[in-house]
């Protein structure tokens, strides 16, 4: 048998890929599992988005290869979205690049800028893909710890004490996943100053700005950001289009040219119909966000109730698609979620998959119906009684 590449020894199969096999096996055996682990929106996109992709299938160019840079109308819609919601002006010709989901952007950016041995600052806790992609391209993860006591912000004094000479890239993610911590203008300014001082490229991963958040922000709105920053964004959570795989990276053309060099060698353009649907999504009025968040607000109230029933605490000021909850002291996250899964058939994500600083925490997804959440609460409370 041909041996797998050595790079695969640096990563493991994605946690949810493995754990969902266990969850699905329980479901297949007839167990009524309620899945509160995955942030996959269960509601439909706006109707006009579905209409747009359906109608586009009859267009003459619908089934051809598409531009690596996406339709001009899509880039215009993306730049309009950034101007309207973030007050960020972008050139649609060369300062925005559509992606097949922001997750592929993590790989493209890493391949575009990292050489073997380069250091990459990765948040702990943080999105696991930052570490796995860093390992796959042969770079070196350098973890910076985030702590509840510091609002899950980087400790710049601690960072300055490290040897940063080989660090080339830094991943940040606000609103933060998994904790839901929101950024401030001051944090973004500090990040930009830090990047300029140490010649580091900052990449802000920003897919949760519009979920239960009244103040959407972009690091690109801060003067000087384009010199040292890129930002990833996505339609997955904002418009319930996770399976469509539509995202974008924005920033200075000199950086995007490098990303495009990688991307153009890895795909043949985004499907035309998906682009047409995305254009309509990006034109949605504020009514869409209000309606979406009214649903998530009700669900979050129920998840808070569930968290209380499990003797957990949480931050009511946190935003985003999840509730990050602190377990009672001396309870380990993975053992706890396995207990809840096997005894109550409720799947919750352990904080440890996001890094060592996630120990003692669990994460609930809001991508479940009110009926399912009420049932989950009932299972926990009835068992206590």
C-alpha cells in the first residue's frame, strides 16, 4: 500500500467528522439525538435568493466555467455590502475576491504567504482549522492564549515577550468563535499597531457579525488596516447559505493577487447560479437581519435555560451563533458531553476541541428549533427530578 504523505501526520480527522459518525450511529439505532453541536443554520435562505439561483439555470452561461474572480456583479454586491454595513470602501476590481466559503480562504491565504518553518499566531481557544492548515503547509503554530478575564482579547504584553522574529501571520476571529466575544475599535487599533511593529499579516475571520450583534464591525474600517490586514467573510451564517459555500476575502490588491495565484490553480470558478443567488442575498434589507435574529434570540433564551439546568454559567453579552458556557469546577468538558450524549441523547460540543483554554467549557449551537430545545431542557430537568 502506498504510504500517505508525511504532512498528514501533523493533523487528525476533523473532530466533527469523527464525532458525527458516533451521533449518526445513535440516530440510526433509533435514539432521538438532539444535535446542538454544529453551527449549520437550519433555516432557509431568503426566498429571493432561492428564486435567483433557480431562474439562473436557464441563462446561457450558467453551466460554463466561471471567472476565478467571480462575476463583476458579485464583486460589486460584496463591495456594496461592506460599504453599507461596515462603512468600508473597496475597489471591486482588485480588493475583494469571492471564495467557495471562507474555510478555503484559510488554506489559500496560508499557501500564499507561509513558507516552511514560518510562525503563525493562533488563538487558544480558536477555530481548529487555523492550526490544521498551518501544519499542512509546514508552518509552525504559535498559540496565544485568550482568557475570560481579559474578555477573550489577546494579551499584547505577553505577546511582546515572545520571540516573534519568525512569525509571519496572525489569525484573529471577532466576533470570536467559540466564545462570542466582540471586538472593540481599540482592539483593532492595537492589532494593526502590533502587525506594523512586527511585520505580521493579520487575518480577521469575520463570519458572525450579523448574528445577535447590534454593532457589526470590520477591522478594515480602521485606518491603516489595508497595509497589514486581510479579512475573511461568509454568507453561510448571515444568510443561511452554509451549504452553498460562498465567502470572500478583502484587502489590498497586492495581497489578493497572491491569494488569487493560489486559488486559480485549485478551482475553476464558483458555480454561476450560486453567484446569482449570493448577489441577491447581499442586497437584503435590514428586515432580513431583524427577522433572523428574532428567531435566534428566542432560541438563545432557551439555550440559556438549558445551560442553567446543567449548572453552567455564560456571558449574556456574547454574540454569534453559539452559547459558550462554563462548567462547574473540576468537570472535564469531553467526559461531560459524552455523559449528556449517552444519557440524554443531546450532543454538545466540548470546549477542548478549540484548544487547551477551552477545558472547562462547552459550546451550544443555536441551530436547532425551539421544539428541540424545549425537549432538551425537559430531558435534563426531568432526569434531575
